[in-house]
C-alpha cells in the first residue's frame, strides 16, 4: 500500500504543476478533467500524509520503548505507541476505501425521470410522492432542483415528471435509485378498504456536459408548441415549449417549464444529451461484464428494487434485503439510511471483486 501511495503522490504533484499551465487552462475540456482528478487525488494524499505521520510516531515510540531507560519517557512512549497503532488502523481503513476505483460520473448533476407504471391513477399519485421525496431530500442536502417537464395524472400526481438536481456528488449519491418502485396501500378511491399494488419507474441519468456528448444539431428536429402546464399568462398563447427529436436514435426530449423558448430549448438539450450519454454507458456496461457484476441494480430499469408498504409502515429494498419501519419519514425525504446502505453494499462488493491487496 505504501508504494501505491507514493505513486499517487507523484501523480498528484505532476497534476498540480499541469493545472497552472496556460495551455491547459485554455483547453477547458482538459482543464476540467485534470481539476477533477486533482481533487480526487488530494483526498487520498491528505489522508496518506496523516498515515505517514502516524507511522513515524509509531516507529519513534517503539524505538524509545526498546532502547529507553527513563521510566517516565517509556510510559509516554507506550501511550504514543497505542494511540498511533489505533490511528494507523483507522487511517488504513480510510485509505482502502478511498482507493476503491471511483465511478467518473459520481460528481455529476442528474436528470431524474419518474414515470407512473401499473396501477392507473394510484400509480400517478405515487409518482408524485416519489417526486416530493427526492426534492425534499435534495433540499435537505443543500442541492438545487428545477422542473424540466411534466404530465399531470387525472387524479393528482404525475403520469411523468422530469427534473434536474444540481449539487455536489449528486449522481454518486442517487445512482442506485434507478428501477421500479412499488407501493402497497389503500387508494383514496377504494371504498372497500382493499390494499392495491402500484408502481412507478425512476431513472437517474448523469447530466452530460457538452464535451461528454457532441450533438450534431443537423440531426435534431426542433418543434415548438404551446405549453400545457404551469407557466402563467403565456400558457397556450405562445410557442415557448420545445421538443427535440434526435433522428439517428429516435430519442425525444422536451421542456415547457420556462416562459422563454430559448431556456426551454437549453433544458431540453440537457435532457437529450444525458439520455444519449446514458445509451453509451449502457453499451459500456454490457461490454464490461466484470463491471456489470459489481452493479447493485442500475442498468435493468424493469427490476423491482423497493417496496413501500403503508399498512405495515415499512420500506424494503430488495437488492440488499434491508427493511426499515420508518415509511412516513422516508417518503418525506429522509432516505439517507437507504442511500448509505446501498453505497456501502456496492463498495464492499467492489473491494471484494477488485481483489485489492494491501
């Protein structure tokens, strides 16, 4: 592990020199990539410096104990020896965690797409519940969120809703939320008190930057139409809503949330770029079977990942067998326990699969 940390420190120093060079700063694509790598390596370098300091203290204390004749000095050295030993073990665990290969998309913002599935009106209502759950969680994390497009359900909620979340490490936090979410409860319209099962599909897409995906606008059909949702006096009077169709893939993205045609086009382009990026990611996952085995669920959008059972007040994540009897708080945005357990499961698997030897 020590040799690996020395190599990382050498690479960190090289990047530190590079990112202040004018020719790198002028190349935005290269500069952003190197700056991200610099930040990732700095986390490891900072912890490794503490680790080497702790090892130095440990060796000094061990030497004093072996050679010392002063009882008071030996007692102090023994105390330093034990403290350093505990500190080294703690820092070694932290370094091993930091050395797990990172998903390069973890730091990205996300586009979230929630669609009502089986269950009719109740599925739309549940899609609305999930939308509120994620936006409350985002607010609590200090992230920003904004609506891109939505289609209202006939009895509340949404047939479909698309929104973006902007903040620090958003994709790394939410990427395991993709899949089918199932709810079991008595709908408001049910007169006989029977429990119904409904579902909604959640997709978490890493928001692609312009340099991640290059879109040839000659291959994109742009249609303008009147907004049908919230938007004030301009709704149904101006062609401010924008629909983009990527003709080579057939992918469609639209936005009608903003009054400005230009802003709607900008948002729709973000969604289209992210969907194209997701297509590329799926191809890579299929080609890389080892990486595919490390996923908790991710790619399979038809996989049932979680059940929200109202009568029992429980939420069960089927991928890791975790059940929490805290449904009301979870549906109100307190999903941190679920998120952290999924990340821990993923990272534990990844450490085993990568067979890292320290």
